[in-house]
């Protein structure tokens, strides 16, 4: 199983009326809340995708912490744990600080590939759907979160938690 295959499988998944996403509903189930179903869901999508790999993947990415739905909180955690890089690579999370918005991380994606000064990124809540987006690697990129190298491969016979699959 590869995180990129999981992200790919979700392409085209859209939010429903009122901005409700399956990823926000999933996060509410994990967190025991009713606050994420109709919230911005780019972070919830990334958490959901990582959780599909089981507890080892989730732990490698910082766990399923509901605060990570606020992408600045997740960025701060990754930075505090020495997992932020300025080198783009497949399977790294990428945080953006969009021009014309308040300073700080306000969007997140999962890098699929890098070519020259551009990257293909799986993003939730892009045009209200999961999309593969072509982005420049420019000043709006805050950093790349290395978590994949911390994920341990499953041991033969292990049963992994498959939340919301």
C-alpha cells in the first residue's frame, strides 16, 4: 500500500451541500466532536489518507490530532519535531501560505511528484473536491513535512487499523 495510491483513489470526491466532507465527518468520529464535518477540510483529507495506512503511518505523521485540521498547528508540530524540509519530494506534505491571506499555513497537500520548479500535489478542498494540482515551488510554499521515512513497513501477519476505509 502506498499513500499516493490512497490519495489517487479519492480524486473527484466532493463535499456535499453546506460544505460537508467525508473527511471532516471522519475526523469528528475520531475526535468525538461535531466541529469538522463542514469546516475547511484540506488537513482532514491528509489525516484521513495517512490513517488508511494504519497506526504506524499516523504516528509517523504526528498522530491523529484534531488540531491538525488547522494546518498551521500541524506545521508547527512537524517543525518542532525536526520534520520540516525545504526539499520537495514525493510523499511529503506541503504547506502553503497564500498571498493576500493572513500570514501562516493556510493550505496543505501531499506531493505526488516533482519536476524542475513544479510539483504535482494531491489536495483536498481544492475547488471543493480532491484534486491533483500542478503547483510552482515558489515563495508561497512554507515547507515540506517529512513523515514517510518515519513510517515503519507492516510486519507480515499484522492487522492494521483501517479507519473510515
